[in-house]
């Protein structure tokens, strides 16, 4: 199997090339599904709402007047659980194992305590599935993957994904960057060539920058995050009085014959 991997390649892509067997374009979800099937780790799909509800139960167990998320949780429990779960998954995907040092930031220590709430399970997300694949993809197991072409540079991927590709290399797969189609002499429209639109210089990478920030935080374990106790409120616009001093309804009555 020959795989083209990119963080934005999950889903169907139209291609102008001829049909081929064993050549696929995969994103994080697609690559995890392939590896899980070949390692015997595949299971029933887990809906995001199910995981948010489970994490909300953990927040309820940890909530209290002194909890740093108490005000946000009191105002909107579901949105607070969704956001904290997203931060937790990003940390795990960046390589965090749930452990913290003694001088860790209070909020990071709070996330670590929520990893150890007894009696409240949390269904595996993408980051947990990736960690399970890393534990299972050890030699001498072979996965039948010949080559992996990376849309983004390997150094920009989170540590867990870099480890995964290094393990695939150890099993004999060739991991190489995707050639830049802009070097071709024949002009091709980006609408006709999806790989041209997927070159590293043309990708939007806010998630990559976020991954690198979360990876730095996971390694430092004492960096304070820019979290607040309450959700921001949009300022209400001030009413603008009319130029002639009359109310709009009054002005309309005067304008009528």
C-alpha cells in the first residue's frame, strides 16, 4: 500500500488521475482506521457527544467553589466540557501521558486529576487510539505499507505522529515528503489537481501551530495556559440617537402625508 498523508485529507477527494490499486490519500482518521484494522484494534465508532457527556460527568465530580473552571461550568456545563476535552485530547496527541511534575501549573494539574477520576470511564478519542496503535505497532509485525508521502513536513507534526512514522520506517516503509507539483513544467489548475492544492505552501496550518504549542506545554508541564474562569461576553452596541432628536417611529409618522 502507498499512502499520501495530510492533516486535511480526511474525506473524499476528487482526482484527475487514472484508477490505481493500493494508492490512497488519508488524513489522521483514515490512517488510524487502516492501522487499527491491520493491528486488530478496530472497534465500534464513538460519537463526540458521548465523550463530551462522559467528560461532563468527570467535571461534575471535580467541581467545587475552588475549582478553576467552576464559573464557566456553572454558566455552560456542556460547552465547558467540550472545550476542556478538546484541550485534553490535544495534549495527549502531543505526547502527554497524564503525568505532571510537582511544580506543574494548577490547571494542568487539574486536567491530570481528571484523568484519574474513579468509576467514570472515558471512551477513546483519536489521541487515545493513536497511543494504542503506537503500543501495538512494534517489530516484527508487518503492516504491508510500502511508502508514505507526507503533505506536511515531518517536523511540523505532533510528537506522537512523528513517532508513528518513525516506527513505520523501522518496518521498511519509505517515509518521504510529497513532491511539490509547482516544480512541474506543465501548468495544471488547482481545481483539476488536488495534490497541487495540497502542497505545504498552500495549506492552512492553524492546527499545526496549535499542536506545536500544546507539545511545548506538555514537555514543560509548568506553562500556564491562557484560560479564564468565565466565557467572554460580546459588548452590546450603544444605541445611536437620530440626528433630529426624534424617535424612528415618530419620524416615520411625520414623513407620512
